[in-house]
C-alpha cells in the first residue's frame, strides 16, 4: 500500500515540478568536512513519518545564498531561496514516504557575498516508521511579569503549517489562560483555566463547553490548577495551591514561582463534586498525573517545616527557597469508592539534591517522564533543569543526554503512541522557550531533539513569545471556546 502511495505522490509531484523552480547545484565549490551550520539544527535528527517539511536557514549571518540537495531513494530535489531552504510540501511528502524507516541525505552549499561556494559535510535526517499525533497545542506568552499582556492558546497541525487560535485574551488583557488539558489525547473532553475578571475554568465535556466559575469548594486552598484527566472516567485530578513569585536581580533564573501551601483534589465532572485528598500541611503536593490504566496517580511532593517562629511562613519560604525540593510519589486509586491508598515514594530526588516536577507516565505505563532541577517546581527559568526518565519496572534513571541541552528544559509530555517526547526548551537563546520533539524507540532509547518546523525557518527567531505546555491531540479543537 505504501509503495502505491509513493508512486501516486511522485506522479503528482512530476505534474507540478515543471512549474516549480529548483536551483542548480553549484558547479564549482570547495568541499569541507565541516558540519552544516543551520537553524534550526536538523542535522542527524529522527523525525515522524508525517511531519511537516523541515525548513531551515544558514545560521551564519554572512551567508547570502544557499542550495540544499535532498537525496532520497527515488531521486533528489534542490532548494534554496537566499539564505533559506524552503521545501515544497508535496515533494516533502514523497520523500518522507520513500525514506520511511530509512534516511534522507542533505548536502548543503553556502556562499557569502562575493565569496566562493562552500559545501558542508552531508548530513542525514532519519525518518522513523512511527507517526506523531497530527495536532499540537501550546500557550503563546510573552515572558513578562508585570501584566498578562497578550496570551493565546494555540493549536498547530504538525503535518502541515496550519495554526489556529483556541482561545485568546486579546479582548480582555486582564485574563490569564493556562493549564490546557485533554482526556486521553482527545478534544471531546478538555479544559483550560481563565484567570482574572470574568474567569474560571472552561470545561468541555462531551463537546459541550461551560465556564465553571465556582470550582473552589469549602476547605480548598484555592481554585484548582494543574489538571490531569482520568484516562476513561469523568474525573479530573488537580492541585490547589497558594502560590507566590520571587524576582531575582542578579540571576539568570529571573523569577521563582513558589508554593507556600498545596494539596491534591479530585473532581467528579458528572456530579460536580470535589473531594480533597488529605495530606499533612507540611507537605506540598503538586502536579498530579494518571497512569494510562487509571489505577494510579503520580505526583510530586515537598516537605517543609518552618524554623522561624517570628516571621510569616511565606517570608521564611522566600528566604529558604532553594531548600524546597520535591520527590516523586504514587497512590493507588479505587475507581469504585473514588479513594486513594497511602502514598508510596517512587523516586527520592531530595537525596540526590534535586527536585522533580511535571511527571508524565508513558502510554504503555512503563516509563515516568519528568523535569528535574536543583530546587522548586517551576523550572522554566532554571538553566540546570533537564528532562529525566525513570523506568518503572527496573527503577533505572536515565539522564536523557541526547535530548537535553545546557539551558532550561521543562513541560515534558508524550505523544499518544509513546514514540515521541515533547518539551519546552530555552536552548535557542536562553530567553524564549520553543517546542522540541525527540524520538523514543521501543527499546527505551531517546534521540536528538528537533524544533517543531515552521513555514519560515526564521519564524521563531522573530517571534518574541514563549511556547508553554506542549500537548499533542488526535484531533483539532473545534467549536466555541
């Protein structure tokens, strides 16, 4: 079936390629053994079999002209527009299908103004036999701390460059949008929070949307946040938090978001009933996430005991903010009684002088993905923060060196088939987080991460916004939100 599809697509390409201008490969050039210097860095990455074209540009600002020759099993195409490589979508589809389970080879030629052509060492783009969920959602936000500014919850088709708005605060700049979440990768049941005047939780259940303005119930610390849908029951686990911000004047971390109190709650959507999951007041429980079978709830928890009897707890926490470190725990869940067992320690991060946040269980239930930094639970500004992987069967902890960088990595998540890891990374410039994707094979090995491709490879350089909380979906969000 795949061979027939390749032939059909190739035939379509032949019909349109006659009117498509492909640059000539330079006849005279200096061949080098230097690695191609491109942005985004797509050299030797492994990509989904249905990803949009990996357009790129010369990273050297002195380059004024470039040509990329892409070789695949059925032939080759050449591209180059100034210092950018913009790949035709229909031709890319042909090449992806041909290279599925194999590789594309790219030879890159560059020329500075008035200079000779240079040929970099050819590199490969490996095409996995696995696809990725077609849709990705994320929050676009300016890294500003004095006001919400413009915040948009967006969705992007990963197989093309289609992008649309799920919800924007352009009409009401006093609102903050956050914590979008879906039940089992489907958009029939989803939610996100709308904070500020006229806000609440926008809950969509069975395609019917309703703004829930009174989700905080008696005995709760605050409105619920950080949601996790049960994989098949009409239940949502939240944390409820008392949160503050600290600002640094002489640190690359810039800002610290810190809880002074937090605990977990369980919400029954159909009964509109909330129950608190009891915990000691000295324990700050946060970021719940269900296992794919719905029988366990993983989360993070920090233990903090005040030592100063004079100053308020909030002040002492601010003074000792580096001492707040989170471990990983799990509770068994009884779906009949809607109750939880006592917690069990999963990973003692504190013993390693580390702090865990944002755990996510793989769709096959074998692995636990999480972000790890030296302290706290809001690592998006922590340069030392990386994504880690715990094998739940062997308890082996993997540092995932192939996909991390020397800058902050946060917001890890899985694709629905468990073959792709997504994260928000500040590796490009240290200031803005971008969505990166890494292949994770069936043997539990992670590969080099790559940036979500854009129609214009310069798009993310010019976009002065961060991408937060990348989540894949199996279908597009539709209707009024």
